[in-house]
C-alpha cells in the first residue's frame, strides 16, 4: 500500500504521547491549527502548527490536503479483542438470554459457541471471507484502524487453519491492520473431553500452525484460551498457553469472566501480554497484573449484554494495571463500533473520557505488542487517524451511536479509507 503524502491541516490534534501508557491520556496540541504530515511510506513524518509545516515543507511535495479546520483529530482506534470470522447469527439466543437464560446455560445445551462452530465448519473460505470483509468495513467506518481478530469457531486443525487463512487473506487485502490470534481452545469440541482437546491442541494444532507460519503461509501473533469453569480449567489453560509461548506466540487470553479461577494470577506468572474480561478478578489478581504489566482488556459490551457484574476497572487503574478496551465483536455481543464501547466504558465502568481514549488507542496497541507503530499521533508511527466533525473530540463518546455522522475521515497508512 503506497500512500500519498497527505496533510491534515488546521485540526485540533489530540496526540497521545508514550508517557500515557499508564491509563491517562496526555492531550497535546489541543488548540486548533495543527497539521499532521504523512509520508509515502504511510508513516507520520511531521507534526506541528500549520505555519510550521508550511515553512518546513513545500506545497508541491504534498499530494493531498485534508481540511481539518473546525474538526478534531485522534489516533485511529484500536480494538483489542474480536471474534469476527463466523457464519450463522445467534439472534434466537439473544431472545433466550433476555428471557433469563445464562451464557453457560445455552453453552451447556450445545448452543453458544457450539452453534457458531457448527455453522462455521460448514461454510467455505470464500463465504467466511465475504462476511468478514463487510464486518471489517463497518469497523473502519467506526474509526478502527487496528483490530485483533481470533479464530476459535473451528476447534479442529482443519477448521482452525481455515479460519486463520481467512484472517491471513484479510491481513493482506484489507485497509485495516490486523493482529491475528489462534484460539483453538475457545471451547471443548463436541465428542471430546477437555483433556483430549488440550492434548490435541498442544501436540497437533500448535505445531502444525507453527509450521505454516515458518513456511510463510500464515502470520499469527497471539494464542488464546477460554479459561473458564466448564471450558478449559486453569491447569489445561496454562499448558496450552505455555505451548503457544514456546511456539513464539504472544499470550492473550480470556480469564475471570464468569468464575474466579485465578487466571489473572496464572497469566501474570506466564507474563501474558494481555488478559481479557476480568469481571471476577480478585485483588490479588489485580496486584499480580499490575506487577507483570499484563494488559487488562476490558469488554464492556459483553458485561452489558450478559448483565454481568462490571469488571473493577477503577480498582485496576488505581493499582496501576494497564487497561485497554475491545469490542469483543462476536455472535454473542454483536457490536463492532468502538465509539459505543467507549461510551459504555465511561458510563458503566466509570472511566473518564481521556482514560477511555487512551485505553482504546495506545493501551490497546500495547496489548497487541504494536505500540511502536500504533496508538498515538507521533512522528515515526503509522498515519492511522480519525477526523471528527465536532468542536471537541469527546463528542465521539458523548453522542452515543452517532459516530457515523461524526467521523468525517478515517486515514489508514496515509490513505483515506
Ligand atoms: O469473549 N467468552 C468467550 N468468548 C467470547 C464469546 C464467543 C461466543 O459466544 O461466540 C467472548 O465473549
Ligand atoms: Fe472473546
């Protein structure tokens, strides 16, 4: 993707500096009249007042000018947790949950993830890619420029590889950055025990996927497990994550969602890059994550949809845990719009708007090991930007559900997308 030299002019640029990794956004250049210049390589080459940029660069060298006057610029949003490749929706289960069924009631009846696995196994790559592309397009329109995407609706080698191939194609062809995650331990496949599934993942699936990576056929960044009572227990989860780490995948998994199993402590011990959900995390788990630097990926849509106890985000922030946000887009939580996720994070989890912004940009990028190129408006980072048509950037959170009207331009690696 060769970008043009793009200049966004006269905007109120909200840059988040590297110092803000610990949950508080440092909003620089908050006054209007700033310009950001993106080079042909797609990275930011200069930032300054529009006057400074004009003196440092000749107009002839600039291919495209985006008028940012009376608008606000923020970094492209980073969605740290999604399950976006699947066939078959679950609107019928949504009705059951509204009527009182729990997530695990439905899972244990063979629905939930199992329902999606049945449909995803039957779908071919082309079909999965088509719906996935549409979903990525929706994400881009909502301001997301980097998204973590999981497999996990295959649950056997053939179907997990099929999902990872769909992710790989999107990684090469789509106008959004993707961090891809192997989540073969998303559920125990029907007909197997959790121990049998664990063995299959460790001895068969992980080595085969590593082989595909080494052959240049796949790029996989992270390994994930659903560590939960009735799915993979602490011991099985730890063994799978360790095997993934030995295969050079970053540990990034589901823990402490419905039951307190001590997965936060286990993840901290393994120096997990990130742990998601954490509704049931203990104070000991919080201290362990603060010490290990493992990022807490908080998923407000899921807690909202399933009416779960909200994760103790304020306690985490006060203890020094790095907090990030994700949409958790999946057939159980059908929302990929990060601006809505930020609104929920502020209202239901008591985050401030600057905390939510840094959680959904720099901290999310850090959760994926990509904060060197993503998550803030800085020279040397990718030209991934969102221009908001409002006098203050906070309107993106405040105007609940109105992001499609507020986002006037999304720039990805210097291209207007
Ligand atoms: O993060 N909790 C496990 N995984 C997903 C749900 C996936 C599904 O229900 O299809 C989550 O919420
Ligand atoms: Fe998830």
